[in-house]
């Protein structure tokens, strides 16, 4: 299948060509990352050990050269914020 330049491919499975859907997918990806990071941060807080290596474990592939539009990058940013909030006992999302 040929992907048009304005389409966004998510994990090779879906094409989203409308700006509203891209926004919804971005928020959902970031929210998912935040929630998983928040839980990991709370767990580490209970252990009283900030585990920076945990921030990078099980978060999917590394961001695509820092491309802020990739779903991996968006997920990771949400995860990092969620981890820090969970560890510090705050919720900012």
C-alpha cells in the first residue's frame, strides 16, 4: 500500500490522514506512556529508590532520531513525565 506524504503511519498498522485523528492519537500515546510511567514511578517510590534505568526499560524502541512526531518519541516523553510525577507523588497530567 502506498502511503501519501500527509498520512501518519502508526507502527506500520494504520494510516491517519486527518489532523484531528493525528491529535487524538498523539494524546492517547502520550497518555498511555504517562500512565505506565506514573505506575513505575510510584512503585520505585515505595521502594525509596529512584531507578533511572527503569525509565528506559520496556518503553519500546528508541525515538527515531529525536523526531518529535514519532509515536515512540511521544510515548517516551509521556513515560518520563509520568515516572517523575509518580516518584515525586504528584500528578500533573
